[in-house]
C-alpha cells in the first residue's frame, strides 16, 4: 500500500507534495537549518474515502508525538509559482498538539482549496479549479522569539539590497494588519537602514542576510526566505523566488537631464528619442548582435521630463557580462563600502570577436568620420539651397525625413567618438600614473588649434576685448541700441564684422543643443550683443582658469597624447556638426507652423512644437485630426504649465507616473564635484536671457550647464546645479575656476533669489541660512 506521509529527507519519493515541500527539500539537501518536517501527499485527499482517511490517521498516529507542538501548512502544486503565489489564500494552523487536533488541522489545510476566496483567485488568473492540488507540510513548531522574512533583493524597487523585516513572536504577525515590523536594509557591505528599537541583535540579522545571499546565488534568482529564531538557533521555514523583480523597469534622470534638461515639448521628444536612442541601439547591435530593444523603450517622459529606462539598459549590461547592480552606480544610488565592480565577467568573451571587429574597423576612424562629416555638410548645404516657400507641406516633411537620416548617421558617431576619446584618455592617464605624473596637471586642450573652431568662448572673449577698446561713448550707443541698429554706429566696422562672423559660425547654439524648440543665438542676436556688452569687464578683471605647467613627456607618451588630442578634436567636430544639423529641424518645423497658423490650423507658428511627428505627417497629408490640432496644443500647453514647477525624484520605479509635491527643505543634498566652502546669496539663472541678473559673488543656481554658460562662472562664488556629475560641464568649469560646486541637487532652482546659502563642496551639502520673503 502506498504511503501518504514522508519525512522531508525521503520526500523525493513523494511526487505529489507541492512546491513548498520541494523548496524545503532544496534547503535541507544543501545543509540549511530546517525544522523537523514531514510532507503529506495530495493523493491522501483526492477521494476522501474511509480507507484513505483511516490510512492517513494511522500514519499520523504512528509518526507524530502527541506531546510535541506542530505547524501545519499548505503546499499546493501551484503555490509560490513565478506568475501566481497564492499568498495568504490557504490556511495554516500553528502550535497544534495532540492527535485529534493534528488530524483536524491537516483536514482544514487540505480543504482550504475549496474556500470561496481561493475559487475567486483561480478565476481571476484563468486557472481551472481542478488543476489545483493541495499537499500538506507538518513541521515541529519552533518556539520563536523573533520571526521574519528576508528578501535578497528589494522586492519593490528591484535594487541590489537585502531587506529584512521581523517581529517578536510568531511569523504570522507579519501578515496581520496594524503590525509594523522592524526593518533593516543592507546594501554593499553596510546597513543603510536599521530600526530604532530592534527586537533582534544585529548578529542574528547578519546571519540571516548571509544565508539569504548564499541561497540566492545557489538558487540562481532573487529569493525571499522565511525564518525564525528561538533564542539560540535560526531555522529556515520557507524559500521562494521573488516574482517579476528582474523585469521591473527603473527610470533615472541622472544622465538624461544633463542632455535633455527641463520640460521637453512633444515634437522634440518624437524626433530626439528615435534619433538618439536609435543610434545607441545601432551601437548595441554592432557590439552584441540584434536585440529586441526599441528606441522608445530606452526613454520615457514623466511630466514632460526625460528619464532613461535603466531596466532596458540593464539587459544590455547583463549580456555584456556586467553585474546588473552596476547600473545602480550609474544612477547614483548610494550604498555601503563594498560597491560592485563595473567589470565584465567571462560571459563577455562570447562578444569578444564582435568587439575586436568593431575596434578593428575604427583603426581608420578619423577617415570614416571625415567622410561622414563631409557627407553631412553636403546634405545640409543642399537642404539650405531649396526655398521652403517653393515646397508643399508633404515635400517639407520629406525634407524632415532626409534630415533625420543624415543626423541619425552622425548621431552614431556623436556617441562613438566620445567613447573612443574616453578610452584613449584612460590609457593616457594610466601612462601618466605609471610615470608618477599627475594627469590633472596636463591640459589636454593645449595646442589643439582646431578646438577654437568649435568653442564659442574664445571668440566671445575677443569680441569683448574689441568692445572694451571702443570709446565710452560708442560703447554706450551700442549698449542702448539693438543689433539691427549697429550699421548706423560709426567706426565699429571691425567689431561689426567680427560679430557677424561669430553669428554665422556659432549662431546655431542655444541653452540646450538637444532641444530645437529653444531659440538659437542666430534668432536672438540682441542677446549675444548683450552678453558681449555686459561681460566686457571680464576681459580684463574676470577670473581665469588656472594655468597648468606641462610636464616633461617621453616620445611614447607624446604620441599617445597626440592621438588623444586628435580624438578630442574629432569628438568636438562631430558634436559641433551634429548640433548644427539637429538645429535645422527647427527651421523646417517652424516653417510648417507659420503656414498652418495662417490657415487657422494653429494659433501661432510655435504651436507646431506641441504636436508630434505623426500628427505633423497627418496634417501635411491633408488628413483631419480629432481632437483638432489647436485643441491638442491647448491641452498640452496647459498640462506642461500645470506641472512646470513640480519636483520629480531622480529615480522612478515602474511605469506609473509618481505623485509629486512642491519641494521645500532647509538642507539640500547633492554630489560634491569641486571642493571648497562658500556662503553667499542664491541667484537662480534659468536661461541665457537672465545672465545679467548674476552679480559678482552670487551662488549660481542652475538646472544644468552648457558651453554657452561658461561666462557666468567667472563671477560666481559657487555653483549649485540640479543636474550633472563629476564630468558635467558645471563641474569641470567650476574646478578650473577653483570654486565649489554641488550637482544633482533636486529642487535647487526653487530657491528664492537672495536667499543666503552655504555650499559645502566636500560633502555635497547646500544649507539654507535664511529665507527671503
């Protein structure tokens, strides 16, 4: 006659015991401390006939001590699965003593499959009731002083941190409403969260964490482990995988807000995402082969702000053999002292042939890029030769598609060139370190003449010097006039010509080179003139970056320096040309906007920026939109205005837009990137048009920084930026001017002008000393 009940060590012979029994056997076989456990097959309950009941009662009476207390728990076949867990659906009976009570408890647990809420649960998940089978686990009851659960990975966020929750007494208290467990969070070698009055010693929690992390490694996926502590020993009573944590999307704006700061209009989003993300996917394809990634999967807009999908990027990282948690370093998530190393594992070897091929094709990379730049400039020239007024709407859209194709090819090089530049820079730094030369003492830009073609600041400085050399009367006439009035000013031919050449060369630049909705310098020459006039004093009295004495270098190192400098020039030329070509989208779309405003489709030409590319295609083809274009524009303008001042977290978990609150705090925190201390009045600068607000000694508060903003740093006492990192523009320029800088300060631009703040460039603290009214 077949048996119904087996000891856990023999339960492999019991094929009908359920998932929980299988997980306990898994723990038992690997030597983890598990209470004395028996498993009861669901075959004992399939017919519920007298013979089966008598056999079951006979086995229970012969195997179990009537003086011992037991825990009787469910072990269904579908329980704790990947898609369904049945958490809290089945009955458990604890502290059972005596044969009759044990028989009754086994019957109650086995029949819990018939409870109405279980039937409802099955229907909700599309599972036929007959597929559910119930085995039963009988364990010697451990008298618990502490009971808890340990997650090897944060189950809510998916972050690489161990979370422990515990209560005094029995573990079923964890499931009761009104019971708040003690909570520990352990990350990278340190506790980042501990309870104020823990009910368990830290050594107990550390032992639980060690076991859980080892189980995860052996299990091959994140797990949660239920455990009890009887005052002497820890016992594990359940282990199961954490459902869906691997596919959990995590969005971060740590990097994206440096490239697309502030609110992004719908048209800019519909161009930028497929353009730039498509180029990244093209790079991934060359490195690791085809992926299932789509351009719109890599980024997401929350309240019209750009966030990168780090979960999608994580899948690429994992294919390359990097630990997934290394993404958390890129997102700026803090942890303990044992941070993961961003090094690929042996898994990356499978992609070595592709990588070597890719690097091999770049041995003549300069020639490849030069051809790409030549082709792009020729395409831009041809686009500009055609008068848009002579084209129909659909022909203008065809020009958009042509420009998109050209810019996408250049966008690829705009990614690869900085990567190669970074690679050679690291190699150069290693050589410097090997010869005990500080890399920071070397100015890589020194002697690279071609950089002057791509950096507006040297030319702006010369224009300021020219302006400062004019008579005071002439200076005052220029200051009080406009750019259009310059031809009427006497004796400034050289200045006027130089300014015209500057606008021709650098007029496509703006506050953000990745947002063509922002007015470029060529459309606002009065602003450029104002920058020259109001900052002319800095030509003589402004601070300059510290001069670096070039160290003596060997011929080998000089060759490496030369190659790196050539890549630097190449990178800047690609960036400059791509920015120019990207800005041409603005001309095409605003021309359509002007046409449609005249026809009554839009209220004004800038309204076109609130449509997306597919809507523009529909309008150009003469198709009607419902709601109308004007209704869509009004709705989106209103939505953007309503969320203009909201403060969003740096990291968003999941795809649902988070609720937001107005930000206020007496102490703001960020990342220190240029050391020093400074106390002074805050001055929030949101665009180039507000440059004249900044007074010497103010703390410059910005959302981001671009090359056009460099002039401000000569007057600032310190810099606080909402975006950026150690290699952001704000940080590099601040270090050159030897002023403290703190970046990544959420809510900084909500400070009121004139507020006295203390900036600590060592720990990344910004303290509000007084609040202006």
